C-alpha cells in the first residue's frame, strides 16, 4: 500500500519530465493543420506490430464478440465502460478549472449507476446535459502544453507525446481505483478494452478499409487521429476551429502536404 | 421514353441556365446562407432516399455517383486530391483522373452508407467562410451519440456545390489527398497507372 502511494507521484513526475523533454512542435504548426512526426521510423515499426496484433488477435476477437453477444448487451457493456470512466473525467474537469462539467460528469455517474442499473444504461442522456468527454491529455492542453510529436503506441494506437502522457495518467486517475468497495482492480481498463472491442466489431468494415485497404494505412491513421483530436480540443474555440479550414479554392504555398496549385480557379478542363 | 423526355427537358434547362449565366454581368445565383443549407438538405434527402430504396449495392453506388456529380464540385475536389501533381498533368489526364476519382469516391463511400441506415441528419447552422459557407449538421445513428458532419459549400464553380466534408473534424479531401499521394508514390509517380488502378479501386 505504501509502495503504491509512493509510486504514483513518481510516475507523474517522470511523465511530466518526459513531456517537457520531448521534441516539441514549432509554434502554431498544429493550428495550421500540419503533422509533426519526427519519430516516423519507430512509429511505422509499431504500426506494423499493431497491425499484426489487430489481424491475429483484436480483429477476430472483436468480430467474434459482436457476433456472439447480442447487440443490446454490447451496447450495455460499452455504456458501462463510459459510465465507470465518469469519476475520472470529473477529476480532469476539476483540474481544467471547469466545475460545471465536473458536476455534469458526477451527476451523470450517480444517475446512471442508480437509475441506470449499475451503469449498464445511460438514462442521464435524457437530461439534456452537455456531452461529457475529456481526458488528461485535454487537461494538459488546457494547461497550455502543446500537442508534441505524433506517436503510435503499442496495442493502443495513434497518439501524441502529450496525449500519451494523458493515457498513462488516466490509468491511475480514476477515483474508482481507490474506493474500498471496487469490484476488481483496474476494472476501468478491462471495461475500456471491451468497449473498444465493441467498436472494432461494429465498425469492422470501416476500420478494415483504413487499416487494410489503404495505400498507406500509417499515414491515414495518423491524419485521421490528429484531425479528430484537434477538432475535439478546439470544439469550444470557434476561431481555432475556423482556422482548420484549408480553402482549396485559394490555397497557395510550397509545402507538399498543404501545397495546392497556384490558381485553383483556373478551369481544370480548360486548354 | 419517359426518361428521354426528362433528359431532353433537363438538357434544355441546363443549356438555358448556361446561356443566362454567361449573359449576366454578375453571378446569376449568388450563394446565400439559406441556399447553402438548402443544398445540404437536398444532398441528405437524396442520399437517404437511395439508402432506403433497398436496391443492390452496385445500383446504389451508381445513384450515389449521380448525387455526387449533381451536388459536388467534383473537378476542384479531384484537383485538390491530386495536389501538386495536378499542375504537371495534361488536360486529358486531368479529365480522366477526375472521372476515375469520381467513381472511386462513389464506390468507397457508397459502401459505407449502408451503416447509415436509419440515421437522422439535422442541419444545425451555417456561416460564412472564405470560399462560401460552412453548413454544420448533426448525425444520429442508431445506438450511438450524435456526431458532427460539416459541409463546405461554394459557388465558385458557377453553381452552389459542396467541395469538402468534415466528419468529427476529419477532412475528407485532405484524407483523400494523402491516400491518392500514397497510391501515386506506390506507382512511382505514374499518373496514367494511377488513373487505371483508381478506376478499379474504392
């Protein structure tokens, strides 16, 4: 017990050190929608490894799971995983200085755990509260940490140096892990794996098309993750959101990723 | 027969619209916020009609292609997806590439629409952006929380058409540019080979 108490701050300290020491992205590059991937070689090896894990383990297990388990139960288990993460999200909202959303997360937790039958359903959705969706990566974002470099984590998938720290912290930050009445250690982690299996099984065609039918699945996964993550974090910031738009009718520049052509309004059929 | 008449009538209307557009000193149908919303509503209702038609997958994909051409600015999308290589391409290569791109997108996304059966799309709001309007919609699929799908609409092609789409922040045009770029790299930059293969993929 005392060992554990000693280790936690140590882990936090270590990860924060890693975070600050990591290669950092030039200012505003993320805001311009660019990809910062200095560890591409290592990331691609991990991507290959993850593809193997998916092909031989995660994909067949997930497809079997959604085939055998009836659909409403898959939904219930996914809902449970989300519900059990709510106290952890409340902590993150607190750290972000957002007491309103913290209250929202806690209220949802209490309603779903009681009225919702031990969290297997989400009656709190009917209360018309704003959606709850945060993590320690977002907390770091709110604290002013930049996105950092793109990294692909083994077993987990696309992330960034900042969000990877968030993933590690969130393994420990859910207060559920410290309650004396918890049904099992690391329950949240297991529930999250089951939730991910449900998603992988349900959207298997779409995920397959990205992982196995794309000409460069690494580049696709990277682009989709970064854009979606930036969108989530910019959701409340209208200006940042608008800044994400690239105008194909007017872009100029020399960067091969963003490049474009000089006058997009020249008629492509002309000549 | 019925079809023929319709086609002729449509042809006549299009020709007339073309004459009008070129004879006026300013754009004949300047895009308004309401017009942009209307366009997105039409795209959504047309797609929903196809999804609910219960036709075979291939027949649906052909219908999606028609919708894509009718409401989307396909040439500018194809050109953007090809990126810098579009500048080096000849006019006939661009024509072939645009056609291949159109089929590829219709097949690739047409197959995904199956997952949208029973989905509900609500147009939330529109606002002005540089090239035209941004129309934000909320999509609710059965058994999942609503997600954000945004259409970008412009009349720079001469008519109000959508030229890009974002699903939860993921830019489809940029995603396709990355994909087409990777396909082109895998073929040693040979655009003709890419066009040939693109006609079969998606």
